C-alpha cells in the first residue's frame, strides 16, 4: 500500500475497538458482541467497496461504469427511504425520481461549469455524497409530512371543504414540514469549520492535500449538498402532495379511514 | 363557470330551490377495507328546513356528511345534489355550494380575519356582515383564533362557511364540544339560516336537541337508515 495509512496502522487502530469492547464489559453494557460484529462488518464492506472502486472507477476505466454505479446507488437509496418510511405508498419511486432530478441539477452545474472534470474518479464520489445527504433529508421530510398531515388532518379537510384546491389546502403544512427538514442542513452548513471539520476534509488533509485545496474542495461539496437537498426535498414535497390527495381533491392518508 | 377550475366536463351546478330534495342518497354504501360503515342508505334531505340525522356514535353519521361535499366518495350507490350526481359536478364548486361545519371547531393559524379570508372572499365589509350574522362584532376580526372560546370558535367556523353563500349547510355534530349556552346559540343561528332559505343537514346524537330543532328526522344505526326516510 502506498497510501498515507499503512496496513499495520489499520490494524493498530483496531486496538481502539478493543478499548470500546473493554469499556462495554467493564460497565456491563453487554454490547461487546455487537461492537465486534459492527467493526468487522464495516471492515468487510469497506474492503469490498475498495475492490469495486478499483475495478470500476480507477483512472482509465470506461465512464459508463461510473454512471451505472450511480444508478445502482439511486436504486439502493430509494429502497432505503422506502424501508425507513414504509407507510407512504410510492415513496420508493418518488425518492428515486427526486435523487435523479437532484443529480441532474447539481452534477450538471459542477460538471457543466468545469468545476470538476467528468471522469471515473469524480462521478461516483460526488454522486455518492449528494445522494447520501439527499436520502437523509428525504427520510426526514417524508416522516415530517406524514406527521404534520396526521396532526392537521381536520384543518386540511376544513380547507378542502371551503373549496380550496388540494395544492392550496396542503401548502401551509408542506411549508412547515419543508422548513423542519431544511433547517438542520442550514445549521450544519453554518457551523462547518467552527464546530466540526467535515469528514471529507479530514480525509483530504490526512491524505496529504494542502489545507487550501482541501478547503476549496469542501466548499464546493457543501454547496453541492445544500443544492441537492433543496432539489430533492422540493420534488418529494410536490410528489407527496400528489400521493396524499386524489384527483378530486380528497385527502387520502394511509392508515386512517 | 370558473376557468381556474378547468371544469369543461362538469355539469353546471343546479340552482338553489326549496322544492324537492337537496340531497338524495340512493343505495349508498361505504366500506373502509373490510369494515362496512354505511349500507344501502336511501335518504332524502329536504330542500328547506332542518333535517336531522340522529344516531349513536359509530353509526356512520360523519361518513354520511362527508359524502355530501365529496370529502369522500361512496363505495357503491350515488349521492345527488338536486338531481345531479355530485361526482358529475366540479368538485371545488360543489364544496362552495355545500357549506360544512365540523364536530370540533377547526380554526386555521392566524386571526379571525385570516380565517375568513381563507375562503377567497377578502372584502372587509363582507367579513363584518357575516360575523354580525353569527352574533360576533367586528372587533373579532383582529382577534387571534387561539384566544377564542369553543363557542366563539365554532361560530367563526360557521361564519367562514357562510361567507361563500352556500346553497346548503351540512353540520356534523357542531355542538358536540360546546357548553349548553353556546349550543343553544348555534341552534338559533341554524334556525335563522333555515328560515332564510338555506336548508340544513344537521347530525347529532343528542335527542333533546333533535326535539328543539328538527323539521324532519332520520335515524341511523349500524350504517343503516332505520327510521324516518
């Protein structure tokens, strides 16, 4: 290995897992098995990831392989959202559409403006970051919308009964849910650099990139994440509205009626 | 017909008339999954006066009211507004023609004025007039909805649904959460409205109330009409 972290170093860091196991045993938490299993599982998954990365996105590999992997990531992220918020019908399809839209917009800007070159070393990492953050925001938003709609169901129906179309009747509640979903993202963005160093920047610094280059890359990434979360949540909010109302402007909440 | 609603295929709203029935239920059934909430309901709501639907809780009364303005569609059978299937009408126009007051006062965030403006009618004089009609003075317009008593809130809800001049009023146990005095006030308002030519479908489980206000009565039990078609 020619990277900054030697294999021996990886093994040494495993001692830290043993420290955690020791604490668990000392405090009687009974988490020893879970800790070891989680550490081993992460190791195996990352090793596999490394092998796939070598095969698919190493310099010189065809770019089509990278896009194929992006498609698989979108599929998997959609499935994850569906699994974590199972009570919303069609959410798998909807979130995949949202991630795709966000990818087109954000990667379109980054690659279109030439911020990064389109090659096998940039597409997958950027898409992965973008999709990962969008996935978290989608889970948060769709849960928030369901909670808000269940809570304010009477108000929404009172608005419909006044002859408001579903788009108008839903607007105040969608807006509230969107705010709740976006505010943490904005707070994180504000605190970056002061409260915490983003994992990617730490990785770059450890890999020997100069701080200035690391900061530049981080700024781009942060804006990428912010933009993709905004696009994703907008698409999800509009889509949820279509899912939760019939064409005759009737509220249809799963799990009620 | 409004261009905004794009209702090219919808039938024109039948004009208000005291003759005949305002709502006709024809063999109406509603199922939620395997639960039958309404079964074979045949019912006429008179084109004038107050028609009361009486029944214990769980008898399907609320469901019945929700069919009138298509917050819900029946699983079988049909509901007519003055002889036209409600599903053939533009749904947004239907809902403005059928005023609705719910069991619990449901005010939106903001002032009483904001609540009235949610109807799309923003004219201040119209707001004052409709508040006056439910016995509240113009000072209420600026009050926050959250500061009202239950009775006041329900009167604002009534004013809100009257603001668009509905042809008929549907009230789903509107006094269920109110004290006696507020209930009586609301009953008197309903009577005045009915005398002014707006027919009312009023749902309740309160027998004494039926005796006070009903011009016609229908008894619902276990999702079926058992008396007083």
